């Protein structure tokens, strides 16, 4: 009941202040959140008050879409550990994994509203909902390697995307690199011709949808938490995700093949509500940014270790990997998306291509 009251208040505030849908209320799950250590205050609009330990008291709510076995959750736990220790317990963190507070879009809406019901989120190309240029994160085959991704994130494009995130109401605390996305299915797929009529779940990304439409598939956006059941019931034929997500969502139980299309190398941002962040003291802001950087570095080490063994692990779970000629996939996907890019998106895409060290 308490949660429902808070969600109702959030919905009213968002409609009045920004004309958005209410966030953080879409989950039907009843899982328990990872609560703040030391019996901290309940998650929510954490108060600023008192200055024990050098910073004011703040309660942060951290939401993400993945299971507690995922490296993103381990990163969230590391951030919680670091910030609570460095603040002397004045800054506490409550973590809600596995879509407990709703879909990515819903929790992003809540963070932007800045009501304290959801403060920190992990998000990427779905941010095109607020700023169209941010959808370029989901441009297929734009990033060719990890070195290329580093050049993009640490250069002019990275700075531009940070500014666009801020304009949408989220402050970037750091980028989390993801493994390449691959298609999974219950039939062998060797070329785009095999995707004709194939119903595939995609995130709410117009670029990903345009790419698969160009390849002949029928993209169906839905929340990550709905994928397993939808595959099980035959509502969709397949989906596309990095190997880590395929494993953590146990998709090997309902999918036989991994098609090595590697159609997208991307990242997500660990982002905090700018409305909340700007209300904190400079000392608290610096502490949050420092701990976020450390937690992201920690996650990347875990990611590299896991990525090296995931293929073997999924094969042991019964999945068959199909190596494909990526050129025809790339040609159809890129041509399909280029035709729908806005001028501003195209300008950023050109900068991404030009940043490739191997070009």
C-alpha cells in the first residue's frame, strides 16, 4: 500500500510538472529489493539533513532490468558498498534488480521526474524517447571493435552524448560496455533470407526495429522481463541480446541456436536523476561520481572474465552457435536504418564512423 501511495503521488507530480506517464509502477513482481545496509531509511525521496561524516543524509534508489547474477547487479552492489562506506553511512542505496520497479522506460521517466522513487538507472538507445539523437547508440554495425568504442566514448561524440543525456534530465556517471548482440532462435539462420517473417523481440529502439525490418523480420518491442515467457508461449520466435543477457535470463531453456550476427556493439549509461543530483552538496556529488567510476571499473573486469567463458557455458547448456557471414546482415541493416535517420542522427553517425582507429 505504501508503494502504491508513493506511485500515485509520483504520477500526479509528473503529469503536473512534465506531462509524462508515471514511472516506477509497472512491475507486477513481488520480489524484495536489495535494501540499504545498516537498517537505513526506506527507499524514496531521501532526505538531505544532518552532516555526520561530511555529507548530508541521502537515500538513493538504483534500478536495473537484469537478474541478481548479472554483472550489472554486482556493479550496483559494489557502488552501494563503496558509497555507504565512504559516506559513513550517510548515503544509502536500495537496489531493485530484475524490472522490480517497472521497465527501463518507466524507471527512466521516474528518474527524470526527480521525485526520489528511482534515482539511478542503466539506459542507452532507449533514451531516444527523450532526445532523438541518443538513439544512435543503437545504430547497427556502427562500432566495429572495443577500441573503436573507447575512441567514441572518450572523444567528441562521447561529450556530445553526455550533453544530450543531461538535456533529457539524466547525468551520465559512466558508460558500461556490453558484448556484441546476437540473435537467438529455434531454427537455423544463416542469412537475412532466413529471417523472413521471423518475429523477434527487440528493445524499444526505432533503429533496431528498422534494422530487422530491413532484414525481413517482424520486430516486436517488449520489456526484457517478458522475453522468456513470450518465447515459451510462441508469441515471438526469437530475440537479440549479448551473451550475458542470454545466459542470465536462462534463454537457453527456450532457444536452441545463437546466430553470431554481432549486429550491435553498444553500451549503457549509469545515469542519475539530474534533478536529484543537483540538489546534493558538492561533496556528495563528488563522492557519488567517484564511487560510480570505481563500480563501473569493477564491473568491466567481471564482464571481461565472464565474456571469455560465456560461449562455452551456453554450449554446455545445449545451445548451438552458428557462425554467419555478417556482410549481408550488415548491408541490409545499415541501409534500412540510414533511410530513417534524421539529419542530426546522421551527423553523429558520421562522427562515430570517422572515430574508428582502424579506418
